[in-house]
């Protein structure tokens, strides 16, 4: 994937978010890219079917667990969450938290992304209110909690 393709994919995923969050997420993304932080947006909005598929991996399907959230319990299901990683452009490889945490360079870049999301009012999986460690996840529920979103969606 070229840098242009990576940017296009990242921006397209940001555009799947709730319209009230797009400009904030773009601000973080653009500030990272301007400062040569190779952020890559892995996911934005995710359907309940996609969430069910992800939830099953590591539980009912072989593989490492991808998420702790069942369908309707992820901020991504409401367009209020996104997942990110870093991208080693020179070899076109994505860097997840487990890899980033192994070196000061990548860990520092990762934490810069986290701080930028937090400065825009996003809650990061690095230190979120429910205590789950999801280092590549950022969400902004616009003052609500998942229970309120779930109730509103069921109405």
C-alpha cells in the first residue's frame, strides 16, 4: 500500500464516523501526519455483524481475541469509536501496540497519538473509564455512555 492509499483508507474510515466527530478525528489525523507520525486508521464505524465476527475470534473461532465488546456494545457500532495503529512506511507494515511497546521510538509515537486524541476530547483505550486496556482504540460518546446509546438505538 502506498502512502496515498494509506491516507485514502484512513480518511475514508474517519468519514464513517458520526458527523459530529469527523472534524475532530481529522484534526488528530492531520496533525499527526503533518508531524510525521505515521498514524493509520484501521476502523471507524463497524456494523453489528462485523462486531459479532470480531467478537467470535478467540472465543469460538481460532485466533487471538480481537475485541471484548459484543455487538451493540462497541463505540464503533455507533460511529463514535475508531481503531488506529502506526505504519512503518519504509516496509509498508502496520505496527500494533504489542510491537510499538517494544521500542522507545514507536512507543513514543503511539503515546503522541493518544495524547492528541485526548486533547480533542476523545477517551483512549490506553486509560478508559471502564478500565479495559485497548491501546489502539479511541472513542468519543459525546457525553453519553454505551448503555444510553444502546437504549436510544433500541427505541
